[in-house]
C-alpha cells in the first residue's frame, strides 16, 4: 500500500471517527456466510471487535447479539435482502467489557452480480436514549405516587394582613409547628435572616411576593427554618390566587433536602474526576521524564567500574527515581486511574514501606503496631492496589478513633482450613480500637456508595473497591466489628511462591541482545533518542520516527519484513493503535510493543492491552526495555507468526 492510499484510508478513518458509531459495509453471500468488508474503528466501541476480525467473517459480531434478539435481527436482515428494502433495527448486544448495550442499525442494500447482498450503513449506540426513556417513565410513575403521599406544604398568604389564611397538614409537617401556632406566624418568622446565597430574606421575599401579585409565576430556591432550628431547603412556587378584593398568594413542588444532598455529592464526584484527569496528565509527562532520567543513569552505570566512587552517586539517583515512580503510582492510586499490573510481591515489604505514610495519616494520637510474617508472604497482586487498600483501611480506622487509639497491621501465612488440597493463604489483618459498627452498618459496609460519613468526607467506594480487588485476585475479605469493641478486616490472598531472581546480589545481569530491526514511534525527542541508544547498544538495528505518519511514509518506501514495532500509545495526530492498524495492512504479522506513561482508563479506551508482553509502562529501565523487546520478539517466533528479517533498507 503506497503512502497516498494509506493517507486516504487514514483520512476516511479520521472522518468516520467523528461519527459516534460505526460506518460499515455488510456482505451476505448466497451460501449464508457473511462479513464486514469495511468497518470504521467505531466497531471497537459498538461490538468490542477490531475491524480486521470481521473483514472476512462476521461471526464475531453475531456472537455478541443478545440471545433473545438474535432471531429478530437475522430475520430482519433476511427480509431486507429478499425485498432489497432499507434495514432498520433496534436490538441488544452483550459485550465482554461494556455488558448489555442497545444498538440501532440503519442500512440500504444492493444486489451484487454474484447474488450476494451488500449493505451500506451505520450502527449507533442508543443505550443512553433507552435508559433516558425508561428512567423518564419510572420518574413519572414515581412522581405520581409522591404527589399523592409525599409531604408537600401548601400555604396561602394575605399580602394585606401579612398573615397566613390557609395551610394544609403537610405544611404543619414541613415547618414542625402546630396548626394554630403556624397560623399566627408571619412568613419572615419561618425564614433565616439570610438565604444561602447571601440575599437578605425579607427584601427577597417581598420582591418574590410582589412579582406573584403582578401575575408572574415565581419559582425559586428558598430556605425555611424548622421549629427545631434546622434549615429546610425548598423549591417554592408562588402564584396569585383569584380573590375578590383580596391579594392572596398561594405558595407550594417540595422539601428538596435529599435532592440538595445528591447535588452536593455529584459536585464532589465531579471535583474528584477533575483531580483524576489532572493526575493522569501529570503522570504522563512525569513518567516520560523519569524514563529519561532512569535510562540515562543505567547507561552511565554500565560504563562505571564497580569501585568507582561515582557509582554510588549514580546508584542513589537510580534509587531516587524508583521512589519518584512510587510517588506517581500513589498519585494515580488515589485518583483511581493507575494501571493495574499484578506481580508477585512480598506483603511484608509493602506493609513496611507504606507504614511511614500511615503514621503521617494517623497523627500523633494513634499508635501503629506492625507484625510481619516469619515466612515470605508472597502473593500475586497489583502493588499500587495493595498500598491503596492499606491506606483506605487506615483512614477508615482513623475516623473511627477520633479520640486516639491503636491501629494494628498483622501479616502471616496460614493454611486454608476449608480446602483439602493443603493450600495456603497470606493473611493481612487490619485492626483498630475504634467505635465499631452496628449490625446494620456491617451488612452494608461493602455496598458501593454506602457511607456513614458526612457529605464531602467520603464517597462510599473505598470498601467496595477493596472487596472487588480482593475478590478478583482469588482472595476473601472478612469484617468483624461490634459497637464499642473496634473493627477488624481480615484479607486472605492465595500464597504463591516467589520466582528465583536468577542473579547473584551485587552482580549486574547480562541484558538480552539481538540483531533484528526495530521501528520506533515516539513523539518525545528525548525518550526517542534514549530508546534508540539503548537498543542500538544491544545490537538491534533501530529506526526512529517522531510520528506515526512519518513511520508509515518510510515503510511505504522501504518494503520488507519488520521484526518489531515499538510505539507510544498517545501521540499527536495518529495514535499508537491507529498506527498498528495501518501498518498491519501491509505487514499483518508484525509484533508490537506498546509503551506509555498514561493511565489505564485512557489506554484502555484506545483498545491497547494492559498486560502481557505487549505493553511496557513508563518509566522503564534499560533492563526493562531490553528484556521486554527480546520477549516480544521471541514470543512472535515461537508462535510462528514471524520469521525474522534483516534490515530492509
């Protein structure tokens, strides 16, 4: 494929990417088989399949259709093919990641000379619209019930006498006064001196009353004061009542305390989302810088003798870089945007490393006691997730001990008494001497969004996140708590045996080398230069490009086998996934190694795998890069997908 064709295909994909759905061609052959000769990249979001997966066989798409809707969809396709009529259909799909979604398809068919039918059309996700309609119907039904039973206050005010003339029983409930007392009060006696927005209540109320008397319908937020002194946020509707010789205003829609609380929680959630996005952007740039620092140090260390005093200085820089990487992981953990990468780790070491942070979180009034296992308590878990679990449990314990107390963290290895296969668990127990929980709170503790904390002091997601992380890694979590007797969380994770490190302490392991050609796409010049230098040192032929477009232009002019593509995920213009798509049109079996300092949700949104040998997160060391490149190349050769090459130039 020449560069013009590639650019044309890229332009088509970029234009179709602006449409929130998939633009496609669907071919139904006379023998009943089918395929998608063309599908825009939107098919990844719509069906969670890549365009190339269905280019010759549409089975992957049909396997996504909801079992109850499959007969209806296939029948409508058959009818459209038979009558050559426009195909329109709404149906459900069951996707591996997104779950159940509603889709709407619209396409026009044409008959081909060989008897096949080819549709040109569009499929969009209408889940939000369906949910909106369903939610609207539910809301309307709920509203009808609430109007009949909810406590809505109805009052009638006489502007000439300044007193209430009528009120219903719901007004008595709302304001908390007996009926006869409420009738003797003026509206100002039921309001605080100022409204939450700073307006003095008296002039604001008089202005609203006058507007109603002038024939306007006034709807505004207003805060009243209950008989016991607490404020009542309401949405007030004022209208003039027809009355001979009297100026009456009828006031009523309801107490919106719950609505106000939900709005406050939504605002807090949006703030946290903004913080998370900021954290992701910072981590991207910071991880690029850390990659440059760490790999430069590795290069310098490789040329310094073991007894050179400079080696100690460089080693300390490398250690500081590792600490900075940990800080980045903490930042992403708190924003819930960290890349999840389970590895074999020692729980003792994680607890000891996090203990310093926990002591700062606890404050001076709470003592922290640690008890570590005598045997290596190794588990397969994401290190950032485990640190986040410890911090979340510690914060909950701190809040349960406002007057001080003791937080104990114990690690040991225990047998699984419920299993006859003699398996073992690493047991992590976090115990506090705080207030404890009631039975009702214990039962709901792991529910998402359930919290006993005030608005702005807890999202209700911490324990739900912990429960999910532990369960997904084959573990169990138990909660023991009683009022006045503190709380204990017991986490059991499968015990795994740590792999041998394969090198003697104090020795630098030899890094794998190779003679293959590696193409690199990286927009950061400093990172790109270091990657070229590192891989060239290991024997590879390296050609680096500042953009995906430049790399594709070069490959169009230099045909031949490419041994490996190493590409950043996020680049200006064409991103890494798009680069792989177009490169594989000419080189379908090229092995790919993605690299990025971006966070998991952003990378996942671009269809890039986050585990295995095809992803290298930033920051990385020289050893990380050398080992990962060699592993991807060797895996490709073992699978028989790639036979290797020499420099095609």
